[in-house]
């Protein structure tokens, strides 16, 4: 199945292109949630109006016994979230890429099709994030709404960051232009890093609140690595993507926010260790965004100093 549209290329004129509805899908798992993994995979196999090429990436787990047609990639070591996604990307074909973790699933068989329709109809959009809801309560945590003021989570809008825990879809070419996932991050803020680079490439992120996926609303602070990783990677996001004059402003803002929000001295100390680690280390792949991108993000409601 194909779709013909007019696509706006970055720094070029309008050109007519014919795009397929083939989507490469990377499903991430560590093998420690067998029930959730099966549910996630089955929800992918149930998708309609798209041709899916699915690979299961086993991070330190060998994915065996998969349904016919589903590929497997086994990494003896845990590559982390962005690293696992990178490993899986080259194992699938398709003009578009969909990423899902094993603790999320798609309740509607037209989920990916609906997301793809947005990309085909609006070439200025470089990535689509659906609205994650808790399968038991229907709640969408404000942290999952990719705008500065979350407001009504059921309201679609431009996204100025990205919460990618419950699925996202983007053109393969868009990912290529960004330089790919920040593998070094391992866990936390890899979505923001990717989002900023998509914006700097001339496109934008879209939060499709009318497209629902399911993911637990439990706080990510339950993960043991949360405080260190979020602090270190917050610094790395700034170092990789911001013009030098904005880096101290951005980091100062988040230092103040975290200090005000801190509820546990132990967690705050761990956060500080991560923050210092980010300061004294240098992530690979620095590509400061253009000042025009800073202005576009500001006009969209979130200047890249917060």
C-alpha cells in the first residue's frame, strides 16, 4: 500500500514523493516481564493497514520462541534504551520506524496506521508521540505530555520535548539526519535529545492526544538509576545540543527546579553526583542547535532554557 503526497524537504523545494506504509518496528525487552512482553508483541501483530517488519531486541536476554516472521536480536550485554533501539534499527526495513518497550502496548489495531497518516499528511512533522494512558486508571501523567504546561492531556499539540516510553513513529530519514539515538545516555532524556535534533533539522514533534497507547502511570523514580541518570543526562543534553551561552542558564534552571522539588536527601545527593558527572564528562556528538531553532522552540512555548 502506498501514499502519494507533497513532502517539504529541509532547505529544498516541494517535491512529490511516493511513500510506502512499511514500518520497521523495534520492540525492546530484557526478558524479565514475560506477560507484558507477550501483550506488547501481540498488540503489534494485531496492527492493520500497515506492513510491519518487527525485531525483538533482547537486552542481555536471548529472545527465542518468537512468532514466525518476527526477528530476534540478542545482545549479551544490556545496551541501554537508546543503544538497544539503535541496534534494532538496522535489523528492520521500512521508510518509517516505530519503537516500543515491553511495558507498553497498543490497545487499538489502527494505532500505528493513524500515526503514519499524520506523517504522510503533514511533512513538517518529524515524529509523532501518542498519548500514554494507564491501562487500569486511564491516567496520563503530566510528565508524559510533551509541552511546558501540560494542561489537558487529551489536547493534541506541538511537542517541544518527547516522552517515548509508550511508542513513537518517525521517518527513517528524519532519524538519519539527527545522527541517531544518543546511545551513550543508556537511560533517561534520550527522547528530549532526539526531539531537539528533529526541531533543529527543520521539522517538529507532534503530540497526538487522540491516539492512545497504554503504559503504567507509576513514577519512574522507582528505577534505581533514575536520579543519577536523569541528572547526568540533563547536562549531556545541554552539552550536545545547546549553544554555549544557553548551557549555564539551562543547567541553572534545572538545578533550581530540582532543589525546590527535592523530597529526599538521599535522592538529592544521588542527583548531585549525576549532575557533577555530567559536568566533568563530555558526551560524543555535540551539534549545537541554530539560533533560529532556539527561536522556533521559544515561539512553540518552550525556550530551551527549561
